[in-house]
C-alpha cells in the first residue's frame, strides 16, 4: 500500500528563494493554502486555469494556458443531445499581457480581438464571461456565476518529481453555477440546482515531454452534490495522488494510485478506473462522444483526447460508507504534451 499523504493545514509557499520546490509544500490540503510563487526556470514554467461547466443540456469549457513563452486560450461546447461540438483555440506567441495569478482564485483574463475570456472572483463567486464573435460562424456569449460554498473542501496537491520538476494542482468540484451560454439564437440556461463547475488550476515546473490521464465528474446524484477526480501517469510513483471524491463539499482523499485501463486505439470502448492496491475505487466509464484537439506550434505539440460519457461503479468513503455511482455524467482524457 502507498503511505498516507501528509496533510497541509496552514499557508505555505510552493517554492524557495531559488525557485526550487519547498519541501514544506509537499502534501495535500483541503483548502487552497499553497501559494504558487514560481520563479526562474524559463521555458519550463507551465500555468493554467481550466474550467468545465456541466449544465443540464450543455458542457461548456474555457481554458487559459501560459507556457512561459506563449499563451493559449481555448473554448468549447458540447450539446449532449444533438452532439453539436465546436472548439475555438487562439495562441499568442508572445504572452506578456496574459498574467496568471499565484493564488487559486485570483483573477485572470485573455483578451484578443478574436476571443475574450475573463474570470473575476469576488464575494465568494467566480464570474466567467466569454465573448467570441466568430464561433462556428455565430456569436458566442457566456455569462456564468460560479458559487464557491464557504464550507466546501477542495483538492490541493503538490506532486514532487524532483526539486526542479513539480506541479501544484488545485481542483474545485461541484460548484453550483447559474447564468447562460448563448450561441447565435440558441440560449442554454444554467440552473444552480443542476449545473456544476469544475476548476482545474495548475502551476508547476515541467519536463519537455509529459503525459497524463484525468477523470472528472460534477453532478447532483440522489439529492447530493457528488464530485469525482482521478489522475494518473504523471503522478504515479511520486507518493502523492490527485485522487479524491466529494460528497456535499466533504472530501475523501484517496491515498493510492488510480490505474486507467483503456484501448488507446479506440477511446470509445469502455474504460476501467480503479485503485492500484485495493478496491476503494472501482469504476467503469462508457463514452458517448470523443473530442480530439491537436496543436502543433514551433515549440509545443499538444494532443488532447477527451471522451464524455457515464461513470458506473463505487468508491469507499472515509466515513466507511460506499458511494455507488450509476450513469454519472463526466469526462476522461488522455493528454500528451511536448512543451
């Protein structure tokens, strides 16, 4: 069995004065205590704020990535019923104007004549505003208010590869969301009771090439807000994991690696997601839609293969109960980076 991970219970800096990993930051926290004061390591610093918002009819996603030498902004939509999908991605080769905050809930924006994404956190809410004049030949405007319930726990983990190779990730799940996404004449409304956002905040020093799996879900199941977050490959063997389950804002941290078993040549086949040593997590994921995004730049190549579908199975919680999952909507991805 893997050892239990150290829990961080007070604010700490991610890096020391030399820009190396601060040993005191290694561990996990239930609050965003870790301040990502990255410095130095030019070309190797990677920062992103990724949002997925699961509405009743639409999956809406907005991402801002800073690669140290360039910035990328991506927005996509998926209509569950019609399977209408469209993604708009803009790259800026010089990214001085894109400032990525050191704190998890800091404000961030990406503004260009082709795309505008603004995230402002104020009074316990994140206001996500997106405007794109040409989104599949239509105008897209999104105005979403994402609530951060004060008592909710979140997953905050530092993954230590080496003193100069590490990643801090913060995952906030089951955030009630209201507002709308309008595409042309079609308007999708988001209701606080049934629409939930997921924040994936990442700050780290990365090798030239990397790959990972990520599974996420954020839904109301049986009257409770349920969030699933599983990560693999990048974290394997580090002694730390990005694995957790949330029930009404209370986190069960899973202290062992989770394995992703799937057909790399056919991602639409069923996936198996399970803990390496025990039966704490035992999930099957059945996709109904596959999204593939490939970016080929001079300095970076990115391939994201993401499937949307349904989780079935169970997770054993820290209180001794078993959480059973049936047809829970979510996503799983296979990502390869050369950056």
